[in-house]
C-alpha cells in the first residue's frame, strides 16, 4: 500500500495505523501478505515505511507455491491458521 501526505509530514496518523492493521488482517484472511505500507511526502525522497520501522506483524511470511509441498498435518494442527 502507498499513499501520500500533501503536508509533507510522513509520520503515520492514527487512521494510517488503523488502516494498516485492518488491511493486514484482511490480507491474512485471504492469504495475501501485506509486505509494506509506505507514506510519501511532498519531497520524493521523504517516506515512511511500516516494514522498515518494524510496524508490520509478519511482513516476511513465506507461502508454499507448490501444494504438494504443504505439510497438511501441520496445517491441521494450527487449525488452518498461519
């Protein structure tokens, strides 16, 4: 996710933090990792990265690309959750 702050202040607002949390929950629900949420300012060199600041719960989740490689017993033990 990326959006801008026309004020130039790239600090995340409370709404930015809430939105990031809700988007991450929604992404986890459908199995798509949210890798980052970046806020850019008026100067293209100014930005805030939730991933770089450690604000994403699990930004480096790795998903199996081959269904045959999945350990279904492990998936069942976790109740289907990652």
